[in-house]
C-alpha cells in the first residue's frame, strides 16, 4: 500500500499563508510516500511567486512530483510567453516536464498540459500520448499506473461544468492503452472523484478520475481549501478529501474504489 498526497492549484500570489502552514503541518503528520502537485503553482507566473512556490515545495521531505498549470505560463510578458514558454517554471520548480516516479508498487508519470497560447483548457499532444505509452511499456505489469496532469481528462458521473483538456478523447485512449488506472488532475478547484462514465466510451469505468480542489489559494469555488489523500493498492483505492476547517485539515469525505473485472466500482 502506498499513500499519495495529491495537491493542486496553490496559486502563490493569491494564497493564504495560514492555510499553507497548516497544510505543511498536516502533510508532515500524515507522512505520505509521495506528494503530487497538479499545476497552477502561481497566480501570474511571476518570479517572486515561483520563488515562494519553490520555497514551499522544498519543505516537503518526501519525493515530490510536479506538473505546471495554465497559470504558470506568463500572461503579460510576450517574449517569455511565446518563446520562453515555461522557462520560469523550469528555472524555479522543475526542469523536467515529464517527471516520473516509480517504486515497487506504483508508477506515476506527470505531463504538461499547459500551453503558451490562450488555451485555458490546455491540451495533450500526440507526442505526449506516445511518450505516455512508451514510459509505461517499461513498467512491470503489477505496478499501479498513475498519470498526473493539470487539466481534467474526464469527469466522473454526476460532475457538472468540468471543462476537459484538449484532445481528451485521444488522451483517454492513450491512457487506457498504457494501462493507466488512475488520473490525478486539478484546474477547476473542486474536489471530485469517480470512474470515467459514459456508456459510449470504450474506456468506461476503467480509469479512476481524481480531481483536487485548491490546496491553499483564495480562489475558492464554493468549497474550502482541500487536498486528496490516496491510499492505493493494485485493485483498491481510498480517496480521502482533507479540507481546511478553519484550524487545520480534516477529513471531509472518503470514497473507496474497487477494481473489478477491469472497472472501478464504488465500494
Ligand atoms: Fe487553478
Ligand atoms: Fe488551471
């Protein structure tokens, strides 16, 4: 069993310092095996915001996997935006835009879905889809395969108003083909989980979608700051949403999922 803390949408520059400190305290108590941050580390991709985000991330003692979000691409600096692209992100946070983590239970790949043009919803490229398949082809069959991206690949049943990443259908096929079972994402600042639904989809039920709320930013969408704490086994995932209560982070809801016959079922 592995525990993964899934954080997203930190938005340094529009963050709450108290919530950030409480989050660090909570993570140090929970002691996950891995921390994953699915993008939007900054509000406007400014140097000081990236510096603050980096200082925050450096305080996690465990392995950490990070991908950028649309807010990590500078909006106003035209040169940086169109030529440098993610230069600041790579300078302050991580040079690797396809970070990978593997141990003897899980394998997790991060992909960058943020684009330099005004694609708020981001995109997955055909090259990234090919890379996804190539990376996971090298992973032993018994590892639980996890993908981390900023923009959602799909919406769980009952979720409304979730804009999906560009080329989502193509990406879902690639994800399914690569044997990925869990997809972590952020972007819309609401915590949700569930299996991919839609009877027309070949991949129906085969991917567990986990969306994170905003961990520490003041850009709330009708729910408190939160992060997801996942306990993962090859065919069983417990997803606890730990939300900020005013004092600290507490469990606000838990969902269990069992993989049966190639499909995730709520358990
Ligand atoms: Fe965001
Ligand atoms: Fe975003």
